[in-house]
C-alpha cells in the first residue's frame, strides 16, 4: 500500500541541484521534477572515505532545501572523481584544472556519485554510492591547454565532461555512464520504485 502520493506531473520530484547535467538526465527519462539550488559548501570531506563524503554532501543538499517543500519526494546527489585515494571535486581555476587533468591522464580513475532520497515527511529512505571506472588517454600538454580554453572543465568534478568535448579523452568506462554524467539512472529509478516514490517505470505521462 502506498504511504505517500507518488511522483507525477502534479507532484513532481524535487531535485536538490541546479546541475544542467542532472536536470537533462531526469528530463530524458521522463520523471517530472523541479530543481532547487542549495547553497552549501560542496568541498569533499577529505577525512572521510570518498563514497561517504559524496553521500554526506548529497544529504546536506537535501537538508538545505527541504524546509521549502512539504509533502514532496526529494533527491540529492554529489559526484566526485577519485584517483590514488585523492578526491577531486570541481576545479577552482585554470591551474587546478591543469593539475587534475595531469593527474588523470593515462590512468584509470573512479567516479563516485552519492545520492539520497527523502520521502514526503522528510525521512531519509535511501542512501547509496555508485562507482564507475573511467580510463583517460595519455593527454599532451597542448590537448590539456586547449581543453581548458574551451571552458568546459569548470564546474565539473575532475575537470572534464564525459558527455561533452571531454569525451575525446575517454578510452573506456566500466560501469554506469550516466553515473559519470552526474546521476546513475538505473540505481536512482530502482530506489524510487522500491521506496514508493514511483509506482512503476517508465511513467505514463
């Protein structure tokens, strides 16, 4: 028996993010939603394990906006890049972009998205971290400089966008592609159905 009103066009999911990538993913799979930007510090918690840090920030995003939304399902997510146990968030400037890309070139790293779901009475009903392994080609200094000049690396964990120009450097991935973009579709949909946020999937619009 459904405890709360499920997500539909009249009761859209609240996405605790204004990320264009996450919004595009939800639009593509047909889940009605509205986005709400959180003003929290998204810097990774380096004293935590990477997956725990991503999950913690995802929870903070939801908690920062849920007081504005009553009786709504809320989704929060945070994506980080990890190599050699070092967490890469979003680069602050061109120099940090260069440092990140130099660290990633010619190697395989992990992309971790932590996500959480709060039900309409603001209870945490799901918390999960999803990991994808991504192999980056050996980049030249010229390629790194040219990529930074495009402006795309800014605002992206690890200083690249797999769905954009940055796809030129991706040799291969092992795991969820949408997880690298910013929201693991399989896991999020499964969690929403299991928790009762969705009565089934795909939705009848």
